[in-house]
């Protein structure tokens, strides 16, 4: 993310310093907001060591974050489900003293996110909602169902059709019983193979 704030003690006239309007300084020389993401579980993003100061005292810090987070998922409509996850950003030590204002609205943030996302894999990004009250992001994703339809729903429907067709088999020398046992074993093997791609939720 990009953080910007104004430092009242830093300013200069660019005309007196060879037209220099902004400089980069190490992050440990100045105060910076201690912003954190509440839902974060793991952060393996590279740490940038500098931030930019403008002549009018505006300090900006650009950080590229690659974080791993979890959110509650509703899988009742799997694989045709749509999920909404929240990311809340706040300060750990300056909750009352610091006022955080987003620099972009939901429409611009959604357009910018669509430009950045090149490959979406199993999920399709829909939109991003920015809340200015508690400075939180809510992003909505839709699962791409084609993989699960081909690998799960169609084989199950095929085996169910075979199971219904077994009623028209003449019950001669146990052929119907053997056919039903074969279908049951095939469905069991299919469920064991597909157990890893199904979302595991006890509730």
C-alpha cells in the first residue's frame, strides 16, 4: 500500500536547493505510522528501506505486501459460491491519535485491482469495497466452477444415471447386485480422489 502523511517540521524551498522538490531517506530516520493488518497470518513481502519526502512536508511510503490471510467462507453453494473477505488496517499504538483516510474510492480501487490481477486461477475477482469509517477493505470473489463441474458433478451424475439404469437389469444370477456394488465402489473411489479439492469445513 501507499501511505502519505504530512510532517510539519519538514519543509524547504526548492528554488534555494537546486530545484530539488523531493528526496528519499532511510525509514529509520523519521517517524512512520505503525499500520498493521488484523487478519494477517503470514507476511513474506520484501521490506523497503526508504521513503520519499516532498518539499511541502508530505511523506509517502510505498510498501509492496504479500500476505496470507484467512476469512470465513460459506460453501453451501459450492462450486457456484461467491465469497466476501475483509481486510482491516489500523494502528497498534495510535488508535485514538491517528486518523486514517483512504486515498481512493471503491470504484477506482476495483479498476486498479483488475489492472493488476493478470491470472486469477480458481477464483475470479469481482469488486473491492473501501470503507472509510474503520478503514477496511471488503473484496468479493467468485469461484470458477468449470473444473469442479467436469471433475465432480458430471462423474457423479453419470454414476447416478448408471445406478438408475440398474433397475432395468434383469435380476439373473445376481447381476443387478454386482452392478450396484461396482457403481458404489466407483463413487467411493471418486470421492477419495476428489477429497483434496473440496473445501473442508466442519460447520
